[in-house]
C-alpha cells in the first residue's frame, strides 16, 4: 500500500527532498500557477 500515517514515513525521497520541502514547493507552484491563470484571464477579458 502507498499510504503513510505521518509525513516522516517515507524514508528517502529523490533529489534529497524532504516531505516538508516537497509540500512547500507544491503549494507555491499551485499558488503561482493559479495567480498567472487569473492574470491571463483578466488581461484577456479587458482586451476584449
């Protein structure tokens, strides 16, 4: 099974990442991509 009880369960992640760093990176990526999507949508709406 691929379920973990805690964030410390996975022993080793690739590229020397830890679970906290991976979570922070994923949240930052999701936030920035969402912001860029909204900016592009607003610019397209205003240029119409």
